C-alpha cells in the first residue's frame, strides 16, 4: 500500500514538473509583457519594446531612442527623441500631451494642419509630412503612407478622414523590424503594398475600420503580427479587439 502511495506521489511530481516546464516555454515564447499595472508592452526585437498608451498612442523604446506615436491622454514624462503624429484630430494631435514629452531636442513629424495648431506652444523641431515620403530622423528610417476613409461618413458624401487631407500612417524601421502604424483609416488599396513585420490597426468602427474590415486589411498586409488599437477610449471596447482577433487570419496580439 505504501509503495503504491509513493509511486502515485512520484507520478504526480513528474506530471507537475512537465506542466511547469511547458508553462515556462509558453511564457518564453510570448512577446506580450506586462510591466506594472498599466504598462503593456510587446517585444519588437532584442533591442526594442513597444508600449500601448491607450487609443492610438504608442511608445517605442530602443537602446537609445524614445519614439511616441499619436500621444493622447497619456501619463508619461520620458522625453521623446521623435514624435510621430498621423493627423490633426484632437485625439492624435494633442498639445497638452505633447507638452508632457517634447524637449528641445525632440523632432516632431506631423501633418501641416496639426503643426499649425501648436506652433509656438511647444519646443522641438518640426518636420512636415504628407503620404509617400521617406525620412531619416536621427538615424531612424521612417516612411509615410496614406490614411483615409472610404466608407465612414460624417454627413452624406463627406468622410471623417478625407484622402485629400493628406493624412498619414507611418512605417518605422526599428532596429531592422518594420512597425506600421496605420493612423485613422479604412481598408484602402495602398495597404496591399505595405511591407511590415508588425501592424498596428484600428478596430473600433465608426471613424475607422470595423473589426471585420481590419481583419481583411490584415490579410492584405500580411504582417508577422497585428496589434489592435483605437478602442477603449472615445469609441470601441476590448470586444472590438477580441472580435478582430477572432475574425483575423493573421496572428493578433492584444496588448
Ligand atoms: Zn481621426
């Protein structure tokens, strides 16, 4: 009887060990990392991390650069080397948030209608952008791509993000890994030509792609991983992100 008991205990210990190992492997392969309560990060590569700051806001940290994209309603104080702004809407081009992170040496890439609203109110160096341009900012290669609506209307025939406004998305070369931030956009034909490793895509609907449209966009872009954005603030919920993940043929990580 005692021998059987010892055998059972041994078997249980072995099983526990195997399951423990599997958990460790799973954790090692998972690139989504939680640092503190509100800091959800994604490991871009050995040199760089991507943090979602809510809505369309992200922070990329490399060994020696801090890059923010569309900072809005952020709780950050780390000074930016580079800030990328996709368009003039208040939840992307936010003076109050830029004042938290812009220093004298910060370079701000933004559309002309955005920069005109904050001229004289913040420091840093301005670089005007429009779609289909290439920049080298402090050694970082950055490309702009178009971002606009095709079927999200403010009033009959008038979309929220008109193509003629020349608003943008960005592709950033982060230590060899390409990160695409689409800006506020629908699924547009230009996406078929985008080459990227990571795609940050809006999923809330109303002003931008619905989860289903974002899933179609993801299939066209074919990144290694897609990360949903534009939810949990103003419009959209975590359900929008989860629906995108469910419908998508791409690998999706929710951070
Ligand atoms: Zn917008």
